[in-house]
């Protein structure tokens, strides 16, 4: 199984953290990520996102580019555990994209690979899972939004 983790793009400020939306640059990052993911031909079978607007706005261009439905997942909201997020993988196919927040995404990568990763905004991680339950595997690669944008416009 291949698991892909995508941190939301740049978001602006708001009185409540859960109300933050993408900035102009954040929308640019989300489009670049979508173009790169489309170009890579990852064969995604599902796109799941945190319910917060900044994550949904990052995930929607990817889902649109791949003609997939975007699934809203409370387990990807800030403060949720890696195990809650990993439980989402059941019955979703072999290539799943989870879109969310730090520090949860890094914690998911660490739970799977044992290694430490820092997910920057609009960064995509690819984890190759030997076993989804318990989740074990290794980090295959990380790509920043700029790299994905270059690939998508190659």
C-alpha cells in the first residue's frame, strides 16, 4: 500500500484557528500540488481531508484534477492521534492521500517509519507500507510544492 500525506497550503489569520482559509499564495501552492500529483500518476484511490477550510481548500484541487471525490475526515482534524488517521485507510484502496496538519502528519510518518519528518506547508510525503495494520513501512520521498509545480508544468 502507498500512503501519501499532504500538509495544507499557506493560510491566513483568523480569530479562530479552525476558520483560517488559504491565502493567494496558498491557492497557488494548492494548484501546483494538484498539477504535480496529476503528472506523477500516483493512481490515488481516495483523497481524505481534515474538515478545516485550509485543508479542504488544499485537497479540492487534487481531487478535481484526478476526478475523485473529496472525503471529509474528522480523524484528520488538529489534535487527533495518528492511530485515528491510520484507521481511515481500511477499505479505501492501495493509494490513499491524507490532507491535514502538523504535528499529526509528522507523527503519522514517524509511527509508520520510525523516522522523524517535518512537513512544511504544501509538502507531499510518500510512505510505502509493508502492512496497513499495524502500519509499518518506510518513507520513500518528500516533495515541496515548488517541485510538484515544476513537475506539473513539465
